[in-house]
């Protein structure tokens, strides 16, 4: 009798393990089945050259950026368009992991839980992206061979209208990186989604938000900049003396001394709290593609290093897409639409929608009253510093950044902000790595791309 009980107990354990294992498998099948089916060695979905053999990719205007013809992947006929949209569309070999051909391979194949990756017609699904090829070409040309990223999105709907990462190449004529990578450093990396860089002065918008909420007298204070400000027993320097100013002028003049002093007064815990609230250390999900996480590490930092962190230096890094989203929240009263790349998914014959994309909102990245004040000060930046004529006809708020990166390299050039316009609710960001001055270099690119956006839409 005792042996029977032991055997029954063992059988019960085995049954429980089997049930648990089956449940785990079903869970993984539902959540990751598309990844399994779209693995490049699946010959139902890929040809011998590793090219996805089903599905077409269109821009928002319906221009075919990539199609499959006779079992071979084809691209848009113009080489400049191919280069400008490479990191959005992807390459035939799948080296660009964030490109649609790789990131959305299961969608393009027509994968579903019932039939898997098998399609009776072999046609898969047609994917329309939110990007506009014309705007990407405009941004690509404006970058003029420099390394970096450009992004513009609608902070009401989430549609990414422009997403360019450079360097890039023609997917129909890829470079031989085994011989020389000169001019192609990090070419497979989508810098807009997957990089985190030293932000410099664009980070002052976060320090400003914290100071406005934690320092009730901030807008009545005056500051004097002699070119050097002592913080924590050491100095924080400015390129030139800014004289006496209020906080509004301090942002417009991008005074390092003022914002370094404010960060030190706020303290490490408050600064960390506001950086986290802004979402700058999180990873956004852009239709399932996770952005790179930024960093804000003050462990072991001195008061002076805390001050430098408040102006976007020290160990600070931000992701361009995440910072752009924060700009959208400033313009939109505290929250913004989460950026997205997929506009629609349809059957190739008849154009029947198979997926509906709804707008998702971020959490509150900045309090509404604070957002309104920061937005007005950023608009003043344009009037007082960057020049309204560069953005004629646009109600724009902006902040530039010239971020020191060390190693004898030129600074990173940043320019970010938003349009406060119900017809053109766009947030934007430009990064030119080792580009020099943020306002002069990145600002000029932003002006060119924004003009194209407003004129087209």
C-alpha cells in the first residue's frame, strides 16, 4: 500500500510538471511565436540569401519602399530614398535589427497563432509606416554626410514622420565593412532609437522643471554670471560672462553657472526624481522596438559634479527618441503620445486591414502648470537667441545643446523642441555627433526639416 502511495505521489508530481511545462510553452507560443516563426533560418519565410520573401513596406504616402518580387527583395528605385529610409525599412540581410524587415518580420509574413508563418498565397501582409520618404530625404540631405540622427513626430497621434540615422548606405550596394569601416562607424545602429549620448544643455529643461516646482521664488530671483560660478568648492564655467539675468534669460543664454547652481541646490535625490519622471532613463517601446535607456548616475558624485549633471554633462546620457517624447509632453500639457512606426497592416489583395493601431499616452512626464512655463521659456529662447526668422511662420519652442564628449573630439550638437500649432503638433530632435555648436549646426538642420514638414502637411 505504501509503495502504491509513493508511486501515486510521483505520478502526481510528474503530472503537475507536465501541466506547468505545457502552460509555459503555451505562454511562450502566444508571446514569442512570431519571433520563432520569423527566425532567418525558416525557409518558408526567407530565401537562400536570407531575404524575407513576403510582405511589402510603404511610407505614409503609399510609396513602395520595399517589396518582394519573384522571391527577391526589391527597394525603391531612387538611391537617395533608399539611403534615407534604410534604418526604418532595414537591409535584406537583417543587419539592422530595428528595421521593419527584421523588427516586424512576423507581421510582414502574415504570421498568426493558427497558421503560424504559413500563407497560402505566400504574399504575407503589407505594412504602411508612419514615416514620409520625402521628409527623410530632406533630413538626410540636411545632415550632409555628418553622423547623427533626426526625428520628428506628432505628439498628438504618435506618428513618427521623419526618422533618419547616419551614416547610412544603399541596401542594394552595401559597403564591404570587412575591408574598411571608414565613414561607416556604427552604420547598422539606428542612432535615433538605439543610442544614448551626452545631452549637454538640452538637459537644462529637466533641471528647470525641477527648480520651478521646488523653488517658489525662482521666477523672482536674479543671477549674475561672470563666466565662472563656484559650486561645491570648484567652478562651473560658461563660454562667456552672461551678466545679470532672471531664469528666463538664463535659459535663453544657456548659462551653465545658473543651472549648475540650481542642480546643486535641488540636491541629488530631487534631480534623480525629475529625470526619472521625465522618462529619460526608461526604455520606450516603439511598436515593440525598445529604445536605448538613458543614464543619470550620481553615486559618489561631489556637489560640483552634481552641478555639472544639471547642465547635461558629468555622466548624463539620453536617447534622442525619448528626449523628443519629453519635448512632446512639454508642448502637450504634461503627457504625449508614445511614438509609433506602424500606421497600418493590410492584406496585399483588397487592402483589408488586419491590425488597428491606437494612440497610446505616456505617463505624466511633467506637471501641466510646469509644462506651460517651460514651453513659454523655450519659445523665448527662439525669440531671444536662435532667431525667429529661421522659423518664420512657426510657433516654436526650442533648446540647443553643445555637449562636451571628451577625448579631444568636437562637442555633440543638439537642437530639440516643438511646434505649438494644432495643425502641426510636432516635436523634433536633431543630433550631430561631434558637430560643434548646437544652435548653429543642429538648429539649421531642424529649421530645414521643420519647414518641409509644415509645407507638406
